[in-house]
C-alpha cells in the first residue's frame, strides 16, 4: 500500500469518526466538526498506534500522558464557542493534537506542556504539518501565560484538584470560558467556567494537573 493509499484510508476513518463519534453525541458546532474532519489525528500518535488513531478512546503518547479520545477533544473545543479571531490558551499540549484542532477555530493558540520531550515532539509535528499559528511552550501550565493574557478561551487537558487554577481564571478575558476537568472527592467532572459560574458538562477521567506552585 502506498503512502497515498494510507492517507486515503485515514481520511475515510476520520470521516467515520466525525459521523459516528461526534455528530451522534451532541457535537453540533459546524466549525468544530470541520476542524475534527481536517486535522490528521494519526500524525499525532506514535507510529505503532496509528491504525488505532480514530477509535473512540484515548491512546498513550509517553511520559504517562495520553491523547484524549476524539469526543473529548471536540467537546472541549465546542464549549469555548470560538468565532475565529481569538487568542486561546491550552494547558497540557501532549501530542499537539488538541492545539491543532483549536488552531482551526481561532487566530492563535498558546499551548504549554510540562514534559519537555512531549513539547518538543509536538512542536516538531505541528511545524511539519504547517500549523503556524501555534506557540508551544515548556513549563508549568497551571501558571498560564500572563505575558499573552487575556485569553478568549482556556482549555485545560489535565484534572485540577478541587478548583481550576486561580491564575488561569485571572487570565480570562471578560465573558470568556475556561474548560477544565476538576476532581472533588471521588468525582471527576469536566466544567466550563464563565462569568464566575461553573457549568458541569460530563464525567471524565484525565491525568492529574501537576503544578510546581502546589508542590512547593
């Protein structure tokens, strides 16, 4: 099978992913669906796992981290309600896939990864694929990027304990949303925070958000 044949196969799988995993599960925003149909998810996973890239589940990418299932990526992107002109912050770059999806929905993405090896690999993949409106940073994402604030949306791809980090809330533009999984007791929920109010979205399971500020 040639490279073109492989890419055609992955394109077909991506179309089925959008129809079966997203449209049927309340992902209805046309721009989000288009982004999910465009971004080649298989390019963001380790080569041995590429045949599984469009299945309905998370995949390991190294350093104990995962690339979230497609529905979660689409849901979090849709919840930000982006129009295209915004600057967005992502905490937890991972493979770079979520940043790539967000980059199709806004003008600029600042994404922060704690693990340098993942951040470097994500930056390389994004550059190879031509995503030139994404800035990858290495560091403690719970502190955000105050030099680029305020943000018209913030997406956090790791679970905060009890509350979303205060620094991230403070970096939101007026009326903007922060989407973040939060663990309280035995319950872990994806929350959207906007206008100071929390909106529970779904029960989820993410890797923990690790913060140098909390560890010190």
